[in-house]
């Protein structure tokens, strides 16, 4: 059974805050589809840090295989929503 969980505006803002802080990207310059590495010169090592911060903040478990989808804000939000739906 797959249930669709949506991340509310507060949750999305929190995700954006976590990502921008860890990757040192100005949140105002980040869009849902801008790519962290290509558009913002983000360090890919921050991805693991983002994953663990999201797990702590949202109380979910995220498989490291999902890192390949977490290239922009929309991808990160989708991964968190799926992790919440699975718990």
C-alpha cells in the first residue's frame, strides 16, 4: 500500500533551511529545481550530512541509495515525503 504524504509549507521551509545551511547555499538563490552541485557549486560530501539531519529532524529513515535523487530541493522533499509515508 502506497500512501501519498505531502510535506507542508513549514516542513518544506525546514528542509530548505537544512539544505542551505549544510551546503552553504543562500536560501534565496535556491529554487525547487536548481541543482545543488551544478548550479550552486555545493560539495557532494554534504549529502550524507543532509540525509542524517533530515532523519533526525523528521524522525524517518532514508536509504543512502536515495542520495542519487537528492540533487535539488524537489528531490529532497520527495524523498522525505516517501520516508514519512513508509514509517
